[in-house]
C-alpha cells in the first residue's frame, strides 16, 4: 500500500488534485474538468500497472463473510467501514486491467453523451437552460433592472434602510427573471452600489445586501440551479428508491413507498417558491432593523417624486386592498358554496378501475415487515381491511368500454351537477375587474364613466354565463353570447390601462411582473413543463426589451402590444376549441377558431421577428446572442467534462467507495449533514455547475435513497450552495462584486458586510430543517 493508503483512496486524491489544479491553473473550467479526468486516469493507470496501487477488498470467500450473509444481511450492507474486522484480500484497482477500464469508459461516455446531451430524455429539460439564460440576459441588457431600482427607490427610499430594501426587492425580481447569480450580482453592483454610497450608506451594508440579493437567483424560480439539479434528482431518486425497495424485500418502489418515486423540475420550482420568498424577507428585515439601530449608516433618501396622482390613505386601502380582497374572496366563496365550478362534462368511454388499498398487501413476509416499519402498523391494518372489502366485493373492478346508454347517463349526471357559473369565465372577469379597480385607485380624480362601463360589462358577463351558458353550450356560441360583455369590459380596461400607464411604479413593474407570472404560473399551475414556459419567457423578454427600446426612441410599440395579445388569443383558441382539422367532421366554429389561431400565431411570430430586428438595429441583440451562446456552451461543455470525470471515478471504484463510507453511518441525518458540509466546503472552490455534475451523482444515490423528501433534499442543497457562494473568503458572489466595486470599497468592507447575511442563510437553513413543510406545502396544494 502506497503511503499506507488504500489504492482507491489514492485514486480519489489524484482525481481531486488534478481537478483543483486544472481549475486553479486559469485554464477555462469547462475544459479543465475533462482534462482533469483524462490526466488523472493516465496517472492512476500508470501507478496501477506498476503495482503501486493496491485495493484491500473484503474476502467474499471467507467464513466470516458467508456467516454474515447467512444471517440475512444483504451483501450491499457489508463494507470495510461497517465490518473492519472481516478478512481482506489485495486486488488491483482495475481488476481486469486499465485497458478494459478505458474501453468501458469510452463506450460509456458515448452512451451518456447520447442520453444526457444529444437525444436523451433530459435534453428537453436542459433546453430550458438556454431559454432561461436568453430571457435573463435580455432583461439585463435592456436596462429594465435600472428602471426597477429607480422606481423601488421612490417607494422605499423615504424609509430607514429603504435603499437596501429596494435592492432586495429588485434582486428578487431579477432572480425570478434571470436565474443567473453572476449576472444579477454584477448588475446590482453597477446600478445600486454607487447610489447607496452617494447617499451615505455604510459600505458594509451596501455590499452585503447586494451580494446576498444577487444570490437569490440560486433558489427563486426559474433558477438554473434547480433546473440542472432537477434533471439529476429525478433519476437519482427513482433509482435509489428502487434499490431501497429491493433491499427491503419488495418488488419495486411503488409497492414499498405506496406512491411513484418521481420528482420533476416543475415540482421543485413549486417547492422553491416559499424558501426563496422567506430568504428575501429575512434580508429585508435585517436591512430595516440595521437602519433602525444605526440610522446614520442607512439614512432615509428622498428621491424625486413619482409623476402619479397623489392617493389618500383611505383611497389606497379601498382600491388596492379592499376591492381586490372582496373580488378574490368572493370568487373563492362562490366556489365553496357551489355557485362556481368546472363546466367540463366529458365522459371517458371506459369505466374507471375500482379503488385499491392504500398499500399492496399481497407481498412477501420480508416486504410486509419493511412496509410496517416504514408506514406503521395502523396504515398496514387499514390496507388489509380495505383489501378484504375489495375481495369480498369480487375484487377490483376491471375497466371496460361503456355503452352509449352508460355514457349518456354519466354525461347527464355531470350536466345536472354542474355549477351555474364557469370557473374559467369567472377567473377571467375577476382579473379584468382587478385592472379596473387598480386604475380607480391610481387615479381617483379621473373620469369614472369608462370604468363603470367596464364594471357593467363584468356584471353582464356573469349574468349571461349564469342564465344563457350551460355546460353543453358550444365554444362558438359561448363566444357570441359573451361578445357584448367582453367589448364593454375591454373598453373599460383600455381606459384603465392609460391611467395605470401614468403611474411610474406600475409602468415599470407591471410588464416584467406579467412575464414572470406567465412563466412561473404555467409551471406552478401544472399547465406545462419548464421548457415551453422558458420559451414563452424568452420570447416575452425579447418583445419587452424591444418595446422599451422603441419607447426610448419615442416610437410607437403598438405592434408589439398587439403581438402580445395575439399570443393570448392563440392560447385561448387552443384551450377552448378542438383545432384538429384532420377529423372527418369539423364544425364551422372549429374551422373559424383554427384560422383565428393560425392568424394569431403568424402575427405573434411576426411581432417576435420585428422585436428581434428592433434590438438588432439598435445593437442590443448581438451581445445578447453572444452572451447566451457563451453561457449555454459553458453549461453543456461542463456537462460533458463532468461525465468524463465521473466515469473515471467509477472505473477504479471511487464512487462505490464513497457511497459505502456514507452508508456506514446508521443515522441518515448524520449522512446528510456530512454531505451538506462537504458541499459547503466545495462551494468555495467549485462553481455550482461542477458541484451538480461531479459531486451530486456520486453522493446522490445515498442522500436520495433514504426517507427524506427528495424535494426537501434538493432545496436544502440549493440553499446550502447559495450560503457557500456568500461565505468569505472564497465566496463566488464576493469576487463578482469586488470586480465592479469602486476603489473606496475595500475587500474588508465586503467581507464584514456579508457576514450577517451568511448568518441569515444559516438561520434560513435551520428554519427549513425544522420546518420542512415550508418546502413541501406548495407542491402538495398545486397540480403536478
């Protein structure tokens, strides 16, 4: 044994030394990772051929080993860490020679590139990375962040620590629109740091709040970190739980867990919402508290007043709080009492299968014992009782095709039970009503007649829905019946939009807010997966940036506005009408809807192309495309290089060795704490991309193979990495900020300023640790 170390341990040391050496050499990280894999494999192969690397493996032919297996212990639970007294034998770390390992690595790397980079199941999710990067860089380069910061300073500036709170709010906005930590920190540093210093803010508070707010992109969706973690977490969790079920004596994870072992990127986005908001609120509370204790270091700032009309406190409470609460609360109450509901009366041509027990009971004795240990005796007894009832009734009903009479009966029952008001129509009119009430609050002295006409249209629309529209009314007839109410409502909303446009806050915040809500709402609501939502965000960001550029040039942006409406019309046509014109019998209204959707599609496409041309002629588009290509290429090159490095670690048994070490701890909590500590330390020297693609695949089978919720595990990892990127002296966010800070701001200022926010991060991790429901409650309430 060389230096008294096991050959696998020496191999791991060589790999990490080559990796860190490559990163510290200044060579591009994306290529240094792959190069580290090749160089480390060559060194290990040479040492192995010279007989210098010897691995002491457990002698599986010994009596002691056979006795452990005969006692019922699974071989996967037997390792040198758990049973160091077992007899061992010396083996080469490449049992069949490094040549065969190299041959296997080459074939594996080709297969993995095909699966994960070129044509695998995860490639569609990885495309979301490109779209989110394009969306974020477009918003960054279009100076929307500058407008947001100026506007928020007008709102919060007069408060103690108001500028710091403004930075937190804008940082959260940019995090939800970009998901790129470096871009957010640099942007906020360039925009807000000189302003805060000019207004006598403490350099420590200014730099700390900027660096911390910039890292919110790690956790607030659509976070690229979560997209990349999610593509791995799903596979790791599924495979680890299948192995766990096998070790428990059950046939599969579904039998053992009682549910499918699945976690998606969309579900992780849902899980990250509350933790991200929680951290942003903690940052803002600290800034406000700091200003209250040390007002001379965070004084109020009186920024130029807004151009909007003054609003009294009573008017603000009425129209910005009372009216929205009444509208939304009324709609929810109407749903609870049965006035509002789904109008869908579709009946499946096949019967539903009968209900099954909460757990499968037809299992082996070993699986039964494992199920009772996992779920408890009470749930097992309930499953047994449920299965007895099902068996007494003749077993689970088999699905069969329904007759025409059965379909008609089922459909009639659905029609009779339908609510008077459609939930979709009510939701649309409530949203339009909120526009009307907001306009009334923004400009109380304006002419209210158009707003009243719009409100009358809302009331008329709901009356028409209740009196004339039934669940069997065709979509075309529904559109005709609602035409007049919609015209009246949109007339009022058009006037309301002109009033809202006079308010600086709404004019600046509303467009990016709508874009963020559209992107995240489609994901969180289970309407679509992250990739189409990211494409929507990228297209919307381009149109938003072009509209802003035209406004700067004092040119009309109506074409872009109408293109945005065309997207809405296209989506509504696709949702409410059957656009499959290849059917044998297509009604006239579906033909009309098809041509309307086609026209809206081509018009919206023209609007996007026109927006691209506006950005190109103004010199904005080329740098956006170059930066997007650069970031995306880096991500995929790191993905390829990390796969190569992982295969090298696997080839000499390094991955198995690390996993066996972690599994040797009987306490799952201890294992997770060790992994979190290692990830925290690695975050000092590795970017999140390297950690996700190099470290997580190695430790993932262990931390995702236990009882912890995979959503909670993933979000804890993301927040932990965010903490690591803030921690002095190696935090990446600190280096980003140091690069754009003025000379009077020293590195000491940055380090001292970030310490309280690191402590806040630790507090946040502790809150998530003791209250995991903060992570799991939103996914449990929203559709997947």
